[in-house]
DNA sequence: AAGCGTAAGGTTGTCTGACAACATGGCAAC
DNA sequence: GTTGCCATGTTGTCAGACAACCTTACGCTT
């Protein structure tokens, strides 16, 4: 595992992708780039505690040889690990594993993707539920007129989408982001935006034909209206409760899918 | 601004750091690396919407010439932007600005650091308050015996630190992380750990001589004990309320510091 | 005139070699 | 034992080259 040759893996991945393009395989290891694979390979070894905090990683030259790639590729992988706060490098000395108090970035994707995708989606939704409910509560207390106008704009755009039975996921995002903005806490706003981006694929389900058939879009819309009114009336407790319940619907849908999956 | 020469800036930054080392200047632009500066330069231009979503960035060669650095440096900066989901690159085509729905990493540091550091700390604390309160509520509902044991271990280590008036910040971290782990939601656990890491410097104040003098450590300890008991008794509402109040104390201390700052 | 295949040039991905900047350990001088 | 210097190793940066790939334009066919 340590001395794997990436070019070999890459060849296999390429072949797999070629098959996938023909519909033979659904979604496996992407070919991406050598640097990407080196990054994930090193990240995996870091997550497995192959090296302890403070330990010195092999030299760039050694890493390149063990993975069968050039130093430039290794350097890009190390640069990303450094940007995430996983390692620190000192010119002339080497690269060292940094302790957890240096973490500089939060990502939702697992290097070891052995976890069930649905479970991961569920976990992110729970985190989203907590943060968005808190954001709504703050928004009710701090919203200005301009904030209300922004939320209303997104709300009306969504109403129009529902009426036309078209995809309103972009406006859905805008609605939740506008509420987060109304909290007047830029970190919360940025984080809500980030969490929203983690669902760019799965959330579409609410707005496609199936979603309209089941009536998800309509129910979500009445949720949204109620949340807006609570924020407008500065009823923080209500905004929090409604927002929490709104995300709970999405959670319940994921739980249903998980049950369906187990039955098969 | 666009055609700045990084080597020039670097020279100035080096000189500034040299002065700082002699105590003349406190903390200014770090010299770091050329790639680091190129990354922040590009990030700043992206945040200022210099290019619209989908626009093509200048070629690596052009970027390198405009910043006065080699292509290798530019490539490292672009690699980091790509890892954050800010841009996408296609071999043979170029680098393109991606839309916000591709965000792949959450960071608390601002590229445009024109914001008050205290305000930023306040905003992160508010986010932390929301997430940790939610995590405590879930922990109360889902904790196993092993989770309780982990929390208790950290709690007792902190008690010992308080008794010895030594630095217990590491155990403080461990306590909050253990609660987040007890939520049995790995994303929440990871995020709480990440937020904790954003305070590696400022949180020490609770545990130094001043903190002991004011009694912050002691008060925090009674908070911790109460939170633990609520989780043990599976009283989610209480755990949530106590955790919220606990972080509120830290928020209030920051607000005090902000007032002191305004007076000067 | 419209469609299509091909060739040319441009751009990113990767490799190689080189040198500068810095760190570390050992050795010699005191 | 301590100090200072030097050889060696490592990371940071640069330059050039080629492969893989994309885009565009040109010329040919229909």
C-alpha cells in the first residue's frame, strides 16, 4: 500500500472510467490527476495515523519514488495538505505532521469513503439542521429591512418556480443563504452557503418531476413562507422551530431511502 | 495591483519580519512562500469578483509573468484554489471560475483581513455556540457508556488541572470533542474539532494566570460538570441550554474586550 | 453554402535537472 | 566542554521540455 505505483493505479482507473463511460460501471475511482491521487493517498495514511504528530514525513524525493511520480506532483499534494493544516514544512528540514489544533479547513468528503453515502448525507443534514435553525433564530433578532427584502425576493422566485413546476433549487439556496446573511454573522453565512453546496446533486430531487408528484416542493414552500413570517415578526423561537422542522422533512426522506435500501 | 511583482513584496515582507524579530514591529505580513502569496493574491481577486463565474482565468504563463514568479509557483496556488472548489481546470483549455455550489472547503480566515479580529472571534464563537449546543442535545439522546467514560476522563483531567492551576486547555478541547463524538455524527464531531482549532491561541487565556485570577477556569469547570450530568441523565434540553450558556460566557468576555478597545 | 475532417497552435499535466535558501550533524580549533 | 565552521541533506524556486488535450481555422467534400 505504501509503495504503490500511482501510474499503475491510474491506468486501472482510466480503464474503469472508460468502462463507466459505456455504462458498464457506475461510479468508481476517478482518474483525475496524479497530484490528486497522491494527495488522497497521503491523506489516507495520515488519517490512519501511520505517522504520529510531530513525526517527519519521508522526503519529497522518497515519496515521489515510492508512489512512482515526480517531485512536482508530490509537492502539489504536500501543498494541499499544508493548506489544510495537516502538515507543516520547514525549508531545509522536512515535512512534519501537525497536531489537530492546526486544522485550517473543514471538508465533508471522506478520504476513506467506506461509509454509506446516505449515512453521510444524513449526518450533513443534521449538522445543517442545527446551524440553519440557529441562523434563523439570530436572523429574527437582527434582520434589517434589506434582509427581509432579500429573503422575500428568493421566496417569490421560488413561488414562481412552483407555479411553473420548474427547477427552483437555485432560489431555494438563495432563500436559505439570505436568512443566514440576515444573522449578520459572516462566518455563519459562509458556513450555511458551504453546507448548501454539499447537496448540489441530491437536493435537486425536491424540484424534479418526482418531487412535484409527491408534493415535496409545495410542502417546502409553505415551510418557507412560515419561516419568513416568523423572521419578519422577530419571533426567534418560532423561526428556529420551523427551520428545524423544515430540515427534519429532508432528514425523514433520507431515512426512508435508507430503509428502502436495506430491504433490497 | 494586478501586475504587482511578488518578489518585490516578498523583499519588503522579509525586511518587515526582520524588524519584527527585533521587536520593532509586532505582527505584519508574513513572508511565508511565494506560492502562499500567489494563492492569497488570486483568492483576493476571486473574492472581489474580478472574474465572473465561468470566466477563464489568464494562463499559468501569463499569471506567472504578471506576478513575477515561475509557473511552478502559480501551479501550486491554482492547485489550492482547485482543492477549495473555487476554480476548475481542464487540461488543454484553462482554469475557470466555478460557481458557489462547488465549494469544497470551509475556512474561517479572511483573505481580506480588513475585519476586526475580535469581531471575527465573536462570529466564530457564535457559530460554535450554535453547533456545540446542538451537539450536546444529540449527545444526551445518543450517548453510550463509553461516550460517558470519555467525557468523564476529560472532565477529571480538567479538574486536576484546575487543582494544580496548570494549563488544561488540551483537556478542555478533549471534553468538548468527546461530547461531539457522543452525538454519533462524525460530521458534527469533525466540525466541532475544527472550530476548537480556530481558537488555539485565544482560548489559552482561560487557563493562564490571569484566567485563574479572575476565576474563569473555576466557573467553566462547574459549567462542564453540569453539562456532563445533563448528558448522563439524557436531559437533552438541559444539556443544550447549559452548553449554550457556557459559550455565552466566552462571548461576553470578547464583548468586554471589544468595549475596552473602543475606549482607547 | 453548409457540413466535416484535419492540421496548427495554444494550454494544462507531468517530468527532469539545476540552483538557492535553510537545517542539521560532525569535526576541528580553542 | 564550548564554539565555530563545513559538508551533507532537504525544501523552495526556476527553467526547459514533452505529452495530453482543447480550440480554432482552414480546406475539402457534398
